[in-house]
C-alpha cells in the first residue's frame, strides 16, 4: 500500500523508518520494530507534526531542537532523528545520526521520490549576481514554454505561483517537497540560488544539479566561514558533490573572476566560460549601456549574436552571460534566450528605480558588500550623472572586517556619502557606523552619519540636485529592519517614495 505525499497528490511507498533512512549514517542499527514503522511524512518543525511523521530535531545557534521532541511525540511522531542523544527524560523512539541535515536531505529525497533526478535543476552560487541571474534564466525558460520553479533571496515561484522566501536556499525537506509539487504540476525545470551556507550546512546534500553556475567571489559571510578559502570551499561543493550524486552535466564559470578560475569541475561536466576578457568562450563585445538598457554583441563558438536588455550597467552583462550560457546548457534555442533576456526588465531591489517626478534619479539596491557597492556605484557612473550620493549601512552580528571596506568603496567612488543602519540586530548602530567610518575617512568625500535609516534617507534626498543619482544601498527588496529587540516594517522603496512626495515631488 502506498503512502500519500503531503501537499502534492503524489504517492510513493511503502515508506518505513528503515527505507527513508537507508542512505543516512546511523550511530547504531535500527531495531526491527522501529525500522518497520510506517512513515507518513517528514518534518523538522514540531508544529507541523502529524501521526506517523519522522521528526528531525536540529541543534541550532539559539535553540536546541530536542526541546520539541516531546511535543512531536505527543502529536504522533513515529520517531525522532537527531545528531544529539535523547534527553534523559525522553523515552520514545530516538535515532542518532552523525549529521542531522544530511540525514534529513537523504530521507526527504527518498520520501518524495527523488524529484531532482526527474527535473533539470540549475544552481547559481557566488557572492553577487545570484538573484538577477536566476531571474533571467527563469524568464528564458518560461519564454521557451516550460513550467518552472524559482528559488531565491526575494521569493519563491512555483508554476507561476509566488511563495514567501524564508532562506535564500531553503531546507532540503522544503526543496524536495517543492520539487515534487512542481513535477506533479507538469514542471520540468527549477532554478535556484545556492548559498554558501546551504552548501556548508548540508541543505542541498545529495541534490542533483544539471547545471552549476559560479558568478564571482568577494568578501562576505566570513562571520560564518572565517576565511576566504573556506568560503570558496563551500562554493566548490556545487561542482564536485561529496556524495554518490552525479556531477552537474554543465558548469558555467566567470572567466573574468580569479576565484571562478580556481573551480574544479568533474571530467563529465561541459564547461561554459563567460566574460568580457579575451579567452572567454562566450564573450560580450561592444557593450553599450544607457538609461534605456544594455546592448552588446555576444561572441560564441557558434557565431555572434546581438543582445538587448532593459537592464542597465556593465555588471548586468555578466548576469546575462551567466543566464545565457545556462540556457544553452539546458538546450534552449538562442532566439528564445534572446527573447527572455529582452523580457526581463528588472529584479526587485536590484538597481530598482524610484520615480515620483523628482529631477534626480533614486535607485534602491541590495548591495551589502564592498564589491557589490562598488559595482552599483559604477553602474550609476555609466549613466553620466552630475554627482552620485550613496547611502549605505552594515549589518550587525556579521563580518566586521568588511565594514571599513564598504566605507572606503562608498567614499572613493561617490560624491557624497550617508552612513546609516542596516539591520543592526544586537549591536549598537553607532558602533557599526564607527567601523564603517574607518574606511570613509580615508577619503575627503563629504559625508554624514545618521543611525536612523529613515532620517538618513531624507538627508540623502535633501542633498540631491537635478541630474544627480541617489543610491540607497543594502536592503534592496527587504521590507524590514532588524533591531536589537524587535523587527520593524521598513522598505527603502516605500520610504523613499513617501519622503519624495513629502518634499513636494509627484504632486498633481
């Protein structure tokens, strides 16, 4: 008898504790009575547990998942799986594994019938450009008539339905569940941002990728990875899986990025090198960037193709090239790829323009590293403004070393700088600003510090003159600000529009 797969309509089975954990390393063999228990579902959130569910209890930075084992058992969980031993007062079925998230990924893949093996999944990794590249590729695939899923920082898309994004790359259980649903809806392709955290923590353990993309690597997330080498090593796992999973059929690599050239690929992977430098097999030439968008010639091993995009800035040439090569690896015709690129006008929070009729340009961008900040300022410079006014902040409880680097990038390339708050979390906003100011003060650029982000935005807008560009960097699409004791609603785009209207722009 088959077991229903929750929320998908699909059936697989019979599923037992032993069958779904057959690829997970166990600390000790399962007793026969435990191994034969039926599994009706898998969960890592005790609030969603139903009878017959296998519950995974993770130990996190702030919460020990074992404290929810009792609640899961009370709701009918068949057993608990954890890296840690059972609490002394827990007398239910307990299965200990060396790596909880890897065990979860293995179990979820089996329970949902290995949907990743039946889809063509593209994973995009790198410090910058992941979101735009995935949006572009998804647009290309939909232009080709495919039913797709898009998974990333801003939101998830499933066969045209928009879902909220919890993490850039969700937990493996959520991924396999979503892939199963995509298959049941007739889907064929999934495009996903694959973060270094997901690769390092095992969220995508055992997942089969058809195409793996590396955009670039610059300093970020060192609060987690500690060194650039460890950060890169996490990215490398996308191209050389550590399990018995087949290597990606295609590897798409940025020839112009030094870290990208260090990526090791499997002998079975077809490699697509893209860039603007001589030596890239897929090379952009004669790039023209205006307010109306981008035009360039794409030289390939199979000829030269004219490319047009409503996106602006040379940095988006790289994102277009990465998406184009990924589309080729998936067998999409060139003319369909061109159509998809032309149809993707913008990505939320990525050089997103705010216009209520003011005589200067205001853009909101997610840039929150020194390299990303430099890129977005360079995009602004390409548009030939009179001046560039840049507002930025640095996240709290994150890599402190990048703060002066961001300050230096903003001050060196802008005409006026406002340093403010960007999710200070548990840290003192003024202490974060002081770290960034170390870099700002290396240059004579006029600047101010304003820890209140809304007041900082108002100061940046007040400073702007006709013909200037104001960059509100750091938060992009995020509609919140994370403070020490609470999270508040805060969207740079909405705040900027309201402030501009209060300044008298956009009046009828």
